[in-house]
C-alpha cells in the first residue's frame, strides 16, 4: 500500500487520517512515498505548493526519519499561504495515496521573561542567564512543526512592592478567599507591555483552594503566565505547553495522546503538534 511519511523528525507531519504536512511559505519540507513505485506525484494546487522528486543523496542534513531502500523522496515548496494536497496515482486511476498540505506564514511570538521577587525576601531561584537556552529549546519545538518563531523580548528581574507570601495565588474564582490573597493582577501588572507574552517566574504558584498542596506548575491567562520553580524538569516542553495555551490550545487529557505537547501532565507529555493544534496556533 502506498503511503506518505515524514522524511525528517519535528517537521510538522501529522499521521492521523487524513495525513497532513505543514509547509512554510517560501520554505520547503521533504516527505517519503513508501510503496509508490511507478506512481506520479502532483500537487493539486501548484500555486500554493509545488512538489518535485529528489534523490536520497540530495536530501539536506538533519534529523532524518527512518527510510527503506525502495522509498522515494519528494521536496515540497510553499508558494503562498493556503491548503492543498499531494496525490500519488497511476494514470487516471484514483489516488493510491494522498497528503494534505497546510502552507503557513511565519508567525513570531516575542516573550518577556520576568524573574519575580517581593519586598519580603521571596524570590524565584531561576535566573535570567538561563533564558537563551530555554528559548532555544522552545523554538525547536515550535518552528519546525508550525512555522512559529519564538524569540526572547526581554529577561529581567521585577520586584513586587508587597509580601506575596510562600505561595503566589490566582484565587478570584474561589469563594471565601480574601481579595488580598488574589495576587495574579499584582504580579502580572509588572510585565513588559511591548511583549506578545509575559512569563513570570515565581517560587510557588497555586490556583485552587489548597494552596499548600502543590497541584499546579503554571497558569496562563490571556498573554500572561505565572510559572513556578517546581515546574518539573522538562522546562522547554512545559514553557512550550504554556505558550500553546496563549496561542489558543486547551489541555489534552487523553492518555492515548500523551505524546502531544498539549497533554496536561508535566514531565509526561511529548512535543508533537497535530494538525488541529498547528491550525489553532498559526491559522
């Protein structure tokens, strides 16, 4: 049976039916046609994306996906934003294999990282010197899969002019919690207004009615995120997950989809961005 497969990892390929490939406008992606000897491959709309067969030896360096000797390789070039598809067929017969294409403009997200301390000596343990490495990992997750560029807008310390206590809280939605304990607005008011998104690094964050139990690693609302020091070990994935919320995607709480970036459990999620997520984040 003929089928299209990704030629590289982290390239924006979704295997769920119908199979789909993200292609950057004025950029390229490579795919494998397996079991397609003798088939002709065409783009159904070459004004949106073109396709050409290439030899295996002509493939650029990168994180190659597994291939077998009989595989054929195709270079897809994005021409303009839009949707089209590839068809592999023999003459006038129905397509033996097809691949949907989503051609995406580059989208840039500028992020300000704010390292929080208060006037009572509470402070995040994280430091601005770590940001460049974080951004490198976050950008790797997003760019190849969605054509979203993640950039550092700023990395600086901010001081909250009050005692936030041992836990920074989002509690406006919880009955009976004093207004003074709802600290979200106090912290986020110190963000960089010129950034697309502000991430605030704090020592401990909670958003439920058990603030002394660590149930939450981070929270994102609109273009602000509060991110605690206890937020696991896979920091690039967790930052990227929160950016995914900013870009419009909800948590995924289905164990069968735990390889996806938006899976809801810290340090158990993967980095895959399926078609629906990419279309939401970069429509």
